[in-house]
C-alpha cells in the first residue's frame, strides 16, 4: 500500500467509524469537509491525485460503516468533470444514471449525467426531484433533467459502469460487516447448551458466507486494477453480476444465523443487508450486466473469451500493485 | 480486516510470450485429440504431448535446474497451467508429478530421490500418483491403516489404497503409510515413494460412471522397499501431506477443468444470443472470471512463500460449485441432443456425468468448509 493510501485509509477509517449510524444531516458535512470528492482529481487541478485503488479502499470503508451520505457519487462526478475540463460547482455534486434514481438527489446542488457520449452538468433549478426511499431507508429520488445544462463536454466514460463499480466496492465492506456480526453472534449466543458456533451446520453456512465475501473482494480489486490501466467494461460487468450472486447467497445466511434479533430495526445487521439488497439493483441489476457481458462474450466467441480474459490481466504486468 | 486478503497477481517476465508458446504447442498437437480427450483434460492422457511440454521447458518449471527444472516462478507456471486447461489439452499423465509429487520431492526428498525422479518428471516421461485414500479412510484421511514396517531388509508394506487416479499409468506412487505400529490418527505416519513395478504390488482398475478408467485399487502384499524410499522425516507424513494438499487444491484446474464446455456453448449459440441465453453466458463468465481472480491471488500467495490453506479451500469449494452448476445450467437453458455428435452434445453428456467427481477429488464441500470454519476460528 502506498504511503498516501495508508494515510487516506487511516483518515477514512476514523471518520466513517465515527459516522456509523449517523443521519445524513450529521454525516454529510463531515464527509464533504474531508474532501473525498476530489479523490480522483489530479493534484494539478487541486485534487488528491488518487487512483481507483484509493477509491476502492475508501468506498469499502464507507460500506463497512454503512455511512448514510453519498461518498461514491461525488468522487465519480468530480472525476468526470475534471476530465472534461469543467469546473465543479460547490456543494453536493452527484450522478444521475440510466434509471434516474439518485441517492440523496433532493440534497444535490448539481448533477452529472452522460448520454450519447456527452457529459452534462445540471445545476439546481435545471432538474426536478421526485422523492423516494431506498430499501435502506435513504433518499432515493427520481431526478429529471428539465432545464439547460450549465456545461457539457464530450465524455467516453460509462457512468453506470462506474456507479456499478462503486456499489461492488461498497458491498465488499458491507458484506464484511454483516459477516462479522454473524460470527460474533454465533460465538456468543448459547442454545442447546453450547454456542451456535459449535454446530457444524452453522460452521458450514458461515464458511459459505466467507467465500462470497472473498469473491466480491477479489472482483472489486480486479475492477480497480483494470480502471487504473484504462478500460474496465468487462471487469465491471462481471463484478456487478457476481455481486448479485453474492448478495443472493450471503444475505440470507447472515439473517438465518441471527434468528429474530437480526430482523429488528434496532440491531445493526439491517444497516448492511438492506443496503446490499438495494445495491444489487442500483446501476444495473444481475440481468442487465449479465446480458451486457454475455453479448460481449458471444461476439468474442468461445476461444476469444479466454484470450480476452488472459489479455486483460496480462496488461497489468509491470503496473504497480 | 478482509476475510481473504488479496495478493495482486503480477508475474515477472514476458507472460504474453509464454502464453503464446503454450498456444503454439497446443496447435501443433491438437489435431489428434478427440472432443472427449479434451474434456476434463487434466485427467486425460497423451504421452507425446507430455514429452513435448517437457522438451519445451514447461514441466518442473519451478524446480532447481540441477534436477532438470527451470527455476521459473509459481506465477509463470500458473500461466502455463491455465492455458493448457483453457485449451482442453490432455495433460493428465504428468499433471500430478508436475503439480505436487515433484514439488514435494524438491522440498523433502533425499538427494538420491531427487536425482532418480525429478529429471524424468521434468522431461514428461516419469509419471506419479498419490496413495492416500483407503477402503475405510476417505474424507477421514488420518485413519489410514496401510502399514510399512522397518525390517533389516527394508520397509515391508501391507495393505490397500483405493481411488488412486492414474496409478495404472504411473511409474511411482507417493504413499501415506502408518510406519509406527500402534500409532493413532496423525501420529506415526510417513510418506514412501514406491516404484509401482516392485514385486507384490497389484493394481486393479475401477471404472467410473462416465465409463472411464482413472481410478484404481492398489494392493500391497508384503512389498519390500529399500529404506531410502522414505520421503522426508519418519513420522511427519501428516504434515507433509497437508502441505501437498494446499498445492492440490489451489490450482486453476479447480475452475477450468470444464472450461471447454463453456467454449462449446458460446460457439454453438453464435454472436447474437437471445437475452436469456446472453444472461446465462454472462453469469457463467462472471463466475469464471471471479474464480480466476481468486485463484491467481492464491497462486501469488504461494509464490510469496505463504501457506494459503484456507484460501485454497475457498477457491476449490467455489470452483467445484461453479463447475457442477455449469453443465446443469447449459442443459436447462439450451435444447441439446445428449446422444448427438456435435461438440456441445458430446461435452454436455460427458460433463453431466462427470460433475459429481468435481466435489470428491481434493475434498468434499463439507471437508473444505470445515477447513474454512477452522480458519475463521469457529472450530
């Protein structure tokens, strides 16, 4: 880990742990003040000058602590604006993806969207907000672009893809937290005269859970490495699809291990599992990414698939890990 | 802390050139391989191809040069293995010797044993098998009873091994034996390298439900072996075998042994799939791709000198779940004539029957999850 990343992680760990369980109103000013939004903006342009590995580290920690404020979206929005040479406005700048659903959209000062290779920045007043609520109980607002953009520029980025990567990164942290809660619970809860952890069926289920968490971590790391060398379309499609499977397999285990206590609002598990269930749908669900990836593979052909998979990691050789 | 801390896979050297070398070699030999020979390819046999790999310096890649090895990295070796598997190249004759028996001899063998076996293994001419399971010792390997007793003439071996893959094609079997009379469980076990042409050894085939002969029974009837057949330290057999199993579990064969079925599916469907089939292909690709990231990370850990026992168990368990689901998903999604002669028909018919074997070789899901649970501190 680079020295910069170590410092970044230390700062994010402390802040996000502080913000665990905090409301948007309490959390957002501190997230904004910490300056994560400029993580991918180059130092020349006044940013942190980080890479996608740094983004993964921060988003994983945000997911680990179920931070109730937008961390991912401003990072991507500011990065795309900086690439396009558009000055970012003050306040919360977030993303509008293909679905129009925008976490914390009602609090946004400006939104970035990409359509047909053109990035647009809309300031408040140039979009409407229809309020909604996510599975996790957070604002999930339908944003419609109604006015003229404040700025626009050509943009090759796949905004939904970058959003999907963000969800995989956040989910890797949330899976770890749900897993840790389950482990702690089975190690302390006594039934039939022994801790639940002593039952083989429980051990086997938690082993399965750990496999899914490991798969998402591996997928997220591979996406970050690909993003840092350029195109990551293949990796992100595969990773978001794989996240769908992991949520499908692991979240029921987390709840099963906890019994009724895990189903209460008071107990922390729902902070993670509700987000995991929501994130599975956001920025493209399983079917969306599976079909995109499947079409891409069909064009490559059977042997072409392997050549592509191998070439996509061979291009990382010589890159700093 | 991440449950499965990742190691980035960043091999040194010209990896694209190494891949091309393997692909060229496969292209020179593949005309004579049948569809079914390419299925489950690390269990199928082509002596000429094994020799060609040896001549190209692609066997014993990580072993010392003085024993015929090539002193390359585990990661370079990994690249060769995954290319062979992805191509469905019949590599079964030398697979075990190259993967674990040779590596174990490098680590624990005597000078004489290394000189006797390693150069031939690296040439692709000496094949090995592993004598572990017995009629009453399957998942519970520590209960083995086949015995070796020290006598004045040498080791005297009696008993029986079973499910020994490739014994009928192998020159030697690295065998786990109870060398201390009256010892229990993990104590008193040792490994002996047994030449299979030694008098008193009988090998009988067991035909599996696909109709193929991989499995064998090996009977040892008062078999006399020289004292220097002992590999490593007497009484340390359990520890040595456990290290060997990490090598056995973590490789790319744990998710790529049926890759050519995915290839055949994609080719049969063509470039314009329906949304449903595209989703199915996308899902399978996503699982395969993720397993590759995990398997490469585990290989990188091995290369760094770590002992990733839990990680290897995770890769193997997820890998065999994927490989067992693959033929079932293909069968459910595509109307394939299982008695037909197309590549997809032959492969699907074969893998539907072969899939149960994926969760027995190298440990059942229950055994693997037990290892993971232990790593998680649950037992």
